[in-house]
C-alpha cells in the first residue's frame, strides 16, 4: 500500500514539473498580441496624421485644400465633402452614402493613353469629348453601364492620370485641380487614410 501511494505522489510530481516546463517555454500570447496591436495602432495614427498635415484651409470660402505629393496634385474641395486615400487611388465624396457625387483619382501610371482607353471601351460608352485640366488636354468618356459616370484621361509629364466620377458637377469640381511636383514614395508606410470616420466610408472605392 505504501509503495502504491509513493508511486502516485511521484507521478503527480512529475506531471506538475512537465506542465510547468511547457508553460515556461510557451510564448506569452497576450504580450505578443499587445505588441502587434500597439504597432498597428501606431502605424494607423501616423498615416492619419500624415493626411491631416496635407489638408489646409483654402483661400476660397467654403473650401479646403488637399495636397498629394506622391500623385503630384493639389485640389480645393467643398467643406462638406471628405477624402479617403487608398494605395492606388484617392476618393472624394459627399457624406451621403447613397449619393452618386464622387470623384476617384487613380495613381498616375506610365500606361499609354491607348491602353487605358481600350479598357474603358469595354464599358458602354455613349459619348467621347475633349477635356482640359490644369493646362493639359485630355479626353472624357461617358459611360452608361453602371449608371452615368465619366472617365477622364489626362497626360502630364509622361504619366497618365485617370479620373472616374459620377458627379454631374465634375467640371466645376476639377476646375480647382492643380498639378504640382511629385515626390515619391510616401514618407511613412502606406495604410488607408480617411478624413473623418472610416466606418462611414464606402468599403468598395468603386
């Protein structure tokens, strides 16, 4: 009986030592999660601050000025509009989620005018007309495939700028667009940037 009792105590003691060794060798999930979360929040905050630094009051009443050194432009936009920056485009829209009032400016590329116009041509194009923006001549393609919207192509310093808009007042809106010298890349790691509450922005930038 004594032998059995001593044997049981030995088994329990060995089991406790084994479990303790496993626990000591396992990484702390809570500490790594906190570290990861802290890093993510820091990155997002840094990117948000970067966007805020590039928005300033406009000399025009009722407008703000947005500057994008990577894309090479600045634009005055209405106070009741907002901005969302994604990796390959910038979106301006009203604060009404059901509104067709929006303008996308895609990241300028070295694509040829013919390449992009052929892609646009896959939609139902009802009208093609010349367009001038900040002293540069371009072309507007009006599409009725996804509701009425316009594609605007402008070539500037060897790069092709592509604008997509559902706004009927896009000409007036883009009259405040100005090309500036490009600086690339962004000084901080890229993450989506939003002016205002990102939860109320469109998930799909169209």
